[in-house]
C-alpha cells in the first residue's frame, strides 16, 4: 500500500548503484545478509508474545487509550469516546472507524480501551505475522555468502554465451538517481492569503485593499 520499503532500499544503495553489476550484486547480497541476521537475532531475543517493534507500538497505543471511555452496544460492538470524538470498534470483525485497527492488524488506542476494560488478551486481536514464532520462521533461512570467484563452477554454455551491449542510445545528461514520483505522492503547495483583506494570491505588502 505504500512505497516505504522501496524508499528505504533506494536510499541505502544510492552510492552502490554506480558500481559495476557484479560489485552491485555483491553489495546487495552483503546488505541482505546483515539485515536478515539482525532481524533474526532481534526475534530470538524477544521475550514478549509479539516482536520487539510491534510490542513497543502496542504499549504506545495502550498509553494513548488511558483517557478514553467505552460504551458497549453488544458483546462485540462498542462506542469509544475520545473527548468529543467517538469511534466504533467491532472486535468480531477486528475493525475501528479510525481504520488503523484493520489496516495495521494491531490494536489501535480505541480497541485497547475496549480490551482492557473487558479484561481480554491483546494477542488474539493482532496479526499472527507479528508474533515471535512467525518472525523466527521469516528469518530462519540465511542469505548464503558468495564464494570467491576462483571457486565458481560456470557451465560451458554460459561461458560461451556472447553478451551484446543494449540497443539504443543513452539519454543526454546525467542518469536520474531519484525515481519519478506519481501525482498521489507529490505535496500540494501551501495556500496562503493576505492578513489584511483575507483574499488569496497575495500578502499584506502588496495588498491593494488596505484601508486608506
């Protein structure tokens, strides 16, 4: 639903993209090895039901729910009051009108307000992908190191294959480093208005509607 992962990888390998193809692949392999090993160790050292990252988010949402009150409509349907704002929580469907509960599959503050008053366990309302055993399975297979080039066993048909340069001409100028952002990701320009007359498109210094 978002491009967060793409942005993270693009920022990490920005300089490495200048390398030849083999060196670039070696860099990416080493990077994935480090990430996989780091996440595996983090999952192994977790002492809670959820992974460390998700348990922290859960505790933050619990703190945010302290000032909220809930009113039951049924055993599964509740209205949660957050000041003058109200949110509808359905435990059976795992939804909240704030949409964070169903999008993140993690208890939002409104769902937390219901669970703690009903003395229900939070783990059953969170995605099983966030739990320690599933995180360990995600990172249980290592990214194997690449042996030295002198030890590679290359098939004859690959050795005899002739790789020609790509057809077409390279565009003039430096290659683009940043990806083209779609219109949905572009920030809209901040609208401003004059503090004297309240109309938009100019400021008080050039306002023609100043009282004389």
